DNA sequence: GTCTATACAAAGATAGAC
DNA sequence: GTCTATCTTTGTATAGAC
């Protein structure tokens, strides 16, 4: 049950991170959600909260990256459309209290010995951009164009989370999605 | 000194919100940064932390809106370029520990009697989009096109804050800015 | 209106039995 | 490896003198 407990704690931390943010997440929440005992935290995560947040961000980051690897790559515009279709339900959850665990880790208070969360977030986001850029090159784009478009899409994803959370709706996402689809189709064809 | 103290507390709250997020912000920080006394918090903000966060978000939101009202509107593409030039230094601050106070308010834990911060954030963001859409209509765009482009720009602004904070750099912003400039110029001319 | 002092709760972090 | 119990710090919130 060792790895199970650890995995459940990380999963609970991801949910707590999405809903409450890094500073809003408490061990009390994580423990009651995962069913673990209080002392288990420091057994599995000697680095304390920083380590738990960092590992949760890494874990969630890998999950998202794996999903991104699946978007169809027949054309650059198809990658954009596939990406938007993939993330729409995720952004929708942000409209009702959800959020992005990696973004929450990025917003952590930084301090000496506590830079794990930011670094984990940086790695995760970098991996998303790489993955998406890779799909775009498969679709035929040159490396610099692929990088630029991939950065744009991930930037828009994170912004959409914020706006959805703030406004309680997903209208802004749909408008932005429409604009970016037009951008890709206009530049590279359908 | 009454309004001065209040104003200094709000200003300190904005900075604290940017740097530490809503849950990471503490009265201790705000008080020491503003030079106010402990009891002054509940004298000026009977609603406690929720009220302070909400007012800080509103205040910062109005400031940003006023800045947006100044972007030149000779053409839609000029609005986009002016917007990007305006926000670049702000995003740059996010790369080294800064952030968006309104976004921080939007990420607050929501609960009964504590929905002030989210509402303030929603109003602020809505006002930014309106203001920007207004500039775009002045520049000649139809209402629906202006709204879509304005939403896209604000979405990318908030996303850029997140990526800058996470990666510690502003490369992603510059790439996204380039892509959006191309979008506007391609659709509506220079 | 502003200050000092303090109550009360919740957080993170440890110790040690099992 | 897992649990219970507890320490210490920090945070929000209040009371009351000036």
C-alpha cells in the first residue's frame, strides 16, 4: 500500500492545488481527501509542502503532456483545432472552481530552499510547449514557427483558466479559440 | 491621515497580492509595508481580508483600465501593437516575482460570504475587455470582431503573467505578441 | 482615528509508539 | 510504513485604552 498512499496523496494535492492554489492548500485537506495519516506526509515527502507541491505539479504536468502528444497532426490548423478541443473541458472546470495545478505551483511564494514548485512548473510548461511544437513540426511547420505558435497556444490556455475562474464562464475562451483558429488557418491553410 | 492610511494599505495589498497571491498575503505583510497598526485593518475594512482583497483588485483594475484607455486607435493593428507595448514591462515584472493582482483575487478560495474578490476580479477583467473593445471600435472594427480580439488580448495577457512567473523569462510573451500582431495585421491590415 | 495587547483558530512540522 | 499526539508558528479577528 506504500506507493498507493503516496499516489493518492499526490492526486489529492493536485485537486487541492487546482481548487485552492498553493498557499490555500493545506495538509489537512490533502490528508482527509487521501485518507492518509498526518505523519505520512513527512515520511513520503521529507521536503514538506514544497516537495509535495512540486511533485504534484510534475505529475499533473506529465499527464497533460501525454494528452498533448495525442493531438492529430495532419496540418498545423488541425493541431490547433485538436488542441482547443482537448482543453475546452478542462477550462470549463475552471469556470466552476477548478484551475491549473501547474499554474498554482508557479504562483507559490518563492524563497530560499523553496524553489522546487516554480522549477517544476517551468519544466512542465516547457514540456507542453515542446510537445505541441513537435506536433506542429510533424504537421509540416518549420521549427521557429512551430515554437511561436506552441507558445501562443499554451499562453492562451493559462490565460483562459484565469478568465474562466474570474468570470465564471467560458465565453472568453471560445472567442479566443475562434481567433486563434483563424490565425492558424489564415497563415498555414486548413 | 485617514484616507492616506487606507490608500497605503490598499497599495500594499496590491503589491502583496502580486507577489504572494491572495492566500499567501497576510495582514502582517500589509501592515508592515504600509506602516499601519494592527487594529486599523478592521477599522477601514470591516469585512476583513475578503474586503481588502476585493478593494485592492478593484483599485488595481481601475488603474489598468485607465492605462488601456490611452492606447492609440488609428487602426486595429495599432491598438494591438500599442497594447503589447503597454503591457510588456508589466509582464516583465512577473518574470521576477511579480504578478497580476486581479488574477490573484480571481484565484481566491470561494465560500459563502467570501465571493467579493472573485466578483471584483470579474468586474475588473470585464472592464478591461470593454475598454479595449472600445478602442478597437474607434479604430474601425465591428462590435463582434472588437469583442473577440479584445478577449483574446486579455486572455493572452493573463497567460503571459503565468508563463513569465513560471519560466522566469519573457520569451513566451514576445513570441505570443509576434503571433497576435501578425493575426491583427493579416486580418485588418497595418 | 489610531495604537497596544491579546484571544482564538489553523497552519506546518516532529516525536515516538506500534 | 503507518498511526496518534503534540509543539511551534502564523494568521485572522477583537477588545479596549488613548
